[in-house]
């Protein structure tokens, strides 16, 4: 019987897959839709309108705000690289109109005529299109701040290590999430600092501080529950049925295919026999309402019995711990007055003190990518993080030599190139070059990979390699081809108007990771932009891809609002999430099961057991409800549907906190428009991994950082903004200022350095070579302001003489004659008083 059921399941699966494949080649039936970027375009960028239609011909007009047509042309079939006709995204038939020649700044829309007439939304053409929209990214990071955010009250304060920011909406910030984000943001700043506002730079500063706080940790473990959880492990300590039961034991399983038996536990009755008392009735009701255990339902009780910990020291080297994690399925009810939520350790939070060379190499590159931005705001802080990076590199060399995999080698190698730039030490360049046969040549767009940055820096250091007699080409191939080849082969068959094959596949069919569309598309577009910067003669095809990917994400797409072939279609901007170009932001994983209110705080939230049992006489395993105890906190269950019980959804529809900000919480981790337009309310939008839902973007800090870097490159390409030039630092470069006075205040580049000592001198080390502003002040003396030129690799000396400030003297004249006129240097100075 079981084998027959398996065969039926396999048959159903094969039929489903066959239908799915057929649907790929069946055009959907919907009204024609014209789509452009809703964000807009740079005057020099490639500009296209895509009309999703089954018509074979058509025309389009570009109209300004006054309705005046200023550009017209024919719609044509989309083409692949060799000129063959192709369909557009989702294999949808389409026509494409090119209005790249329109370079006049302004606000426009397009009216397309095929079998019917359809208009796009208005969009801008502006030289500042990227600069004008960068504030959206800064606001996203503001929303992810846990303290001092303008979007919400403070969360999770008082942690050690400090937990200032989240990576997404689920109370989590692991080292690699922080490091990869910092790498992207720092790379963007180095390429184009003009596009950065203070909010983005402060985000980098917080991320640097967080990663530094994860280095060299020693954890003091505790058995009495003090501090934070060190792992997610829970132990089944009991099984029970609320009412009377004949069960004596319960087999508990770990979900899987097939489920694996974890343990067998004895079963007792939670409430005992029905004695007709109010207490018995109350026990049954609480079990049903809070623990979702029906009167005859087997349930379990879980306890966290492992150790807790606290930070004892941070001087055990430079290895990076994994950081703050959240136990998914554990929901602590929001109560900003509750110390556990605000200043104490949330019982659902776990600090992972595991160290790994992968996190350490990513952190090293993160420090060095962010270094110019930190240095620009504070020379002291900049030199501090450079010193930490140098020490971290030495730690990696001493402890991980020969252990690094290809990915970690790539992050490490990219960091070595930057260390060469910042110090001028040729040893770093030679070491970076030596890893070129250990780093993969294949670039991928599924996430941020180290080889993208290694080969980017390798190409940028071409001249430095030649100057130092290091070979550049690899097997007669220039590494610039790694970038060009990646983009060319991803798009040559699909055409420049489409997404890459990878992004297309993910968007259409892989519901389990469908939310990652934006990661693929942004990374593809960014790599195309990097190809334009790194390759001497990239095809125009690459430029079109670079422009079209950002256009695709901001509205040049077609999304059906249901699963039927005739379902209505719209275009969306989902660089951050659903809806029109976003201006509002969600909160994060803010939940309230209601259990805390119902029990006066005795039960603080929901925690699933994540374990199963097999009901007697059944073949389907069922998830267990029950009770969980974590560090003195009791959690209930959400419900498994036993006997059609109602489930408890912990997610709030809306919450207004004490700063008056209203925002939408839940699993969707990113920024998106709150649906105020009735036209948008019918869009399916939830977290269910099913084929009848659209999960546009579960945005993370790394994805947004990729968007920032993408914007920085495009703005650099079209507006020619200057990149960062960091002067080389040398530990041997110093400045000694001799004033000859004690406690004179010394400032370099408007930054206070310190006071002169008893010998009247102060030494500033290290200091960058080049020209600096010097200011010296001391009470009773005139200020000294000058510029000083610092020569590298020597002790620079400067003697300064402060001039005493001009002082006023008083002369008392006694004449014994009232009202006598007094003259000093022939100038009348006043009259004597009545006493003379």
C-alpha cells in the first residue's frame, strides 16, 4: 500500500512538472502593458520601453508633463545578441521601443499603441537620478537600526557585544552579514563618495564597530542562566495530554524524509481526571488556548538546559565570532517596557561564539573597504581601523596559512591589494598576486563572493604589477574577460532586455528562494557596470544590460496578480519590495501572540517545537504543540490544526509605537509601499512558499548594499565623479612639534590631537604624508595657524613660537583737581573725577 501511494505521488509530481514546463511556453492572456523604469533614467543611459503584447507591430510616443509629444518611434521585437527575435521576461511576448536619443532632462511618460493603447507611469530623466534616490537606501538602514532609529522606539539595547543594527527583519546580525554589507558599501564609497550621505557613512561606522567587537572574544560560561544563550538546543523533558489518557509513552521525531526518531518519553495527564472543579476546567482551557493542546492531544514540554555566557575579554587575538542570531520559530511578544525586550537578553536571541576563517577574512576586507570613509570623518578613527586591519591580516597569516578555501582566499587576496594601496608595502602586493591561481575565475550572482573583489582589484593593480615585474595575464587570458564573459554568456541568448537566466529561473519557478530575485538582478547589473569600468573595449551590449537591469527592477517588468493565465498584469518597482517606488518602510519581526496579556506575563510568546509524532493508526506525521521553557520564560504554541483548532498568528497587522510611527511588521524583511492605493490591495502578498503567492523581495542589508554599489558605479560612469584617493600610510611617518610651552593644544586638520608635554613638545604618529592644516592654541598667547608638508617615512620636525597676546594696562593719575582733562600722547583720554 505504501509503495502504491509513493508511485501515485511520483506520478502526480511528474504531471505537475510537465504542466509547469508547458506553461513556460504558453503566453499569458492579459491586456497589453507598457512598462518603463518608474525611477527614471540618466540622460546618457540606455532607455527602453517594453510593451508586453502579442501584437507584432506598434508605435510609441514620449510625452512631457504638458502632454506634448517630443519623441516617437516604432516598437520592434526584442533581439538576442546575434539579432534573433526573443520574448521578454517570463517568456512573455513583447515589443521594445528605444528612446535612448532622448537626453533632455524632464518628466515624461510613454503612450504605446499596439492593438490597443496603453500608457506608462511618469518617470524622470535627470543627471542626478541616482543621487536623488540614494536617500531611500539610507532610510532602509535607519529602519534597521535597533537604537536611535527615526522609525521606531529602541529595541534590544544593553547587549554586549552591542547589538545596534539588524541584517534584516528578524533580529539577526551575523558576522558575514555585517562584513559583506560593509564590503559593498565601502567599495561604493571608494568608487564614488559624492553619492554618500551621512546616514550611509554612519552605517559603515556602526558596522565596523560591531565587527571589531566580535574579535578576540573570551566567553565566560554560566550554569545559572546569567547572560545570553549560547546555542538553540532544547531538550524534550516531558510529554503530556491535557485530559485523561491511556497513553504511557510517546515517540518524538525529527522532521525529514523519512522522519528520524529522536526520543521516547513518558506521557502523563496535565490536568488529571475530570473532577468537575473550576480548577480542572481552567487547566483544560489554558492548555487549549495557550499551549494549543486539545483535551486528547499529545504534547511535549521543552527546556533550554544548556549554558549561558557573558563576554569576559576581547583580547584573545583577531578571530571573528559569528555574532547575534535569532532562533526562528521563537516569538517573544513585543513589550517595550519589558527589560527582556529592551535592555536584558531576549530569550529568543542566541550569541554564536563560533570562530571561522571565512568570517575573519570577510571582516578584514570589510575594514579595508570602509577605511577611506572612516578616515575622511576622523583621522584618529581611520588609523585605528587600519591598525586593526593590519593586525587582523597578521593573525590570518599566522593562524590560517594553508587552511583557507578558494572563497576565503579571494576575500583575503582582495584585502591584501588594499593594504598595498594604503601602506605602499610591496610585500602585500606580491602576496595578493601569489593567490591568483587559488581564486576561482567563475563569477556568480547568487550572493556577494570574494572573487568578484579579488579580480576587480587584480585588474586595477595591473600597472603596479608591471612596475614590480609581476605577470598580469593568466594562461594568456586577461582577467578582464572574467567580467565580460560572465555578462556576455548570461545574456547573449536572452537578450539585453531580459534578466539573466539565473534570475529568470529563480523568479519564475523556485518558490523556496523566490524572494532573492533582487539579489541576482542587482548583482548582474552591478557586474555589467563593473565590466564597463574594467574592460578596455566592452560591447555596447554590456552597457545595455547595465542600464536595463536597474530599469527591470524599478518597473520595466510584468507581474500577474494571480496564477490564472488571464489574471491582470501590472509592472512593479521591487528593488526593495512591492508597489510603486517605495517611500515607506516596514518595522521588522515585531510580533504579539496575545499570550502575555492573557496570562499577565506568565507566558511571554510562541515557540514551535519543530518536532513531530505519528498519531495511532495514521500515516502522516503531525507537528507537536506544547510548552517551552527558556531562561525562566514560558512560551506557548501557535497550533498544529489538531481537531481543526484555530491557530494563533503572532504577526501584527499594524503597530504604533511611542514615536508615533506606524509600520507593517512581519516576515517581509525590507522596505515597501504601504498599500494606500485601493488598486494595489488585491495583490497577493505573504510569506507562504506556494505557487499562488508572490514574494517579491525579502530584503537584507547586503542586498541594499549591492544596490548602493550599483548606483555608485552608474553615477560614476555617467557623471564622471571622482573616486577616493587615499594617501599611503607609513608607521615611520611622524611629526614632532616643539612649542616650548606646557599644555599648548595641538590640532591637525581641525582634529584635536593633544597637549604639549613638560618638554613643550608633542609627537603625532602615525600621520599621512602630504599637506595638513596645523593649529596651536594656549591661553595668554595668540593662536598659531599654518600648513605643514609631511614627508613620508621620516620624523618631521617643526619648531613654533607662540606670541604672547596683547594685554591692556591701567594708569592711575591723581591730580587733586576735579574735571581736569588728561592727555596721553597728545590724545585726550578723559576727565578726572570729583576727587581729582
